């Protein structure tokens, strides 16, 4: 019998492409149901079929919610009709998409790399909230019905154990966009030249600047170091909190902060290479339930990292395991400032942390996609 699988992700990225190509080695037919495919490095195999649905919209919130619901309906309908005899592998968006296994009869598996409804705690939602209680109850049924439940870290697995027994959860890390350390040296880096960053020690945040990303802690650190004209805090990205942060910088009169838009795929390797210290920030109420993919990209380019997250987060585990990063809570901003000062003045420490980051990246290569599939088939 021909073995067929459909992969669901409304916003497919390099990870989805990796999953699809890995399954394509083992299955007779692979279909990707998505609203868009963002190719970064690895191309989707030519014989993988793409079934397009509506695109995901990041904002405004009303449009985002509608796009989720429409995608959920279209996925449900396709699984009931066109793909009712296919195995299902759900990846990421919409975040409630894996709950479709409650209303279809396919052999259904999922990868969990943001744990819901726990992530709603960032917004102040209590566990007593009806949405939280209902979603939690549905999780327990959904995971029990699933063929495979994957997650990407030990700490995330601990969080998921409230919904599923530990022997049901398969831990498998993901991977970086970049498979080699192709970091561009500052002397030949066109991003450095374009933005006149020569001789600066760059503390870089690159990513979404939303209501829940706590990027304002970087402004608080910059204020502590405003007299140091060597250290530059660079915030790259977009989101609803960006105007608020820009206003904070203006009011505090911080000449050591710079805002830039998201960089193009072509420029991204140069902007990443420009960072002397990469910053990853997680809200401490939910930091067990997430590992941002930027963490792996920084490792792959040998960029030392500053993690602002709880001590029981996976980021803290990685910092202690690989010594490529330091992890602080948001109540330790004085210690963060001291660390940045120390690193900016210590070339040998920079070298050691950079080498440790490259070594850490060996655990997060594209071969991990094949490991997902092997564990799926095991």
C-alpha cells in the first residue's frame, strides 16, 4: 500500500521544508498544505505537492485571528475530503491546528514548539480563564489520540507532561537556517559598512517586537550603559511595541540604541554576522515553553548569546551545557550590564564563547529533520 502524508502549516518556513523533504525520502507521496512557503536555503523537493490555502496575517490582531480560523476550517475540510486517507503531520500555524485530530480520523501527529494555552500567561491570562481551561482539556484528549507527539526540548517536554504522559512525548531538537559557519568578518561586512558600525561592540536583538516580547529590558540595559560610546544596542524587527520602544529611547536620550527594519534574506547573513552579542528574550512566565529559532542561528555563526529568561528555561540549560551564552532573569539587569561590559573588553572571552557556540551548533543541524522522520517511523 502506498504511504501518503500531508503536512499542515499555514506559514511554511525552512523547518517545514526540511520536514517535507525528509518525509519525501520515506513516503510515496508528500503534500504540503500551506498559505505560503518561505524558502531559506533548502528548496522544497520538486515532487512534493503544494496545496495552497489562505495566507497567515501577522497583524492587526483581528485579521490574524480570522486568518487562523479560515485556515483551520480549510485544513479540516481537506482532511475530511481530499486527504482523508493520508497520515497527518501538523507543524506550527495556526497554533490550535493540532486539535483537528479531535474531529478527523487520520493518523495524526504534531510538533509542539510553542506550548498553548500556557503561552497565554504572557498576556496575563489565568489558568481559571475559560479559554485556558477548555484548551487544556482539549490538549489532554488530543495528545492521547495522537500517533506521535514531538517537542523540541527537555524543558518543553516537562511542560507538556501536564497534558500527556512522558512516554508519549518524543524530544527531538530542530535546526538552524545556516548549516555552516559562514560568518562574514566585520572588515568585509557590507551591513557594517552600510550602517557605519566600525569599531562598535554590537548587542543585537533581531525578531518580532510584539506585546509579549519584553524587548524593553534591552532599553533598560542600554540606559545603564549609555556613557559607554563603544557599545551599541541594535534592535532589528517590527511589531506593535516598536513605536513605544522608540519613544522610550527618545525620552531617555539614549544615543547607544539603533532601530532597523527586518533585513532581507540576502542581507540577513551580514546583519547576523555583525552581532558581537546576540540577544534572546523570553517572558519568564512561559520560558519553559519556547526556544526561539534565532538561538540556533546565533550558534551556527559563532555569535555569543545573552539569554534573558527564567533559570528553569531550556535557554538556561543550553547556556550551562555549552558555555556559549549567559542566562539572566529580568531582575538581574545590573549583572547583565556587567557581563556586557566584561565581554566587550575581553577579546579572549569573546573567542571562547564564539568557539563554544559553533560547537553547540553541531547538535542542531539539518540532519535533525531526518531524525524526526526516523522516530516517526520507529
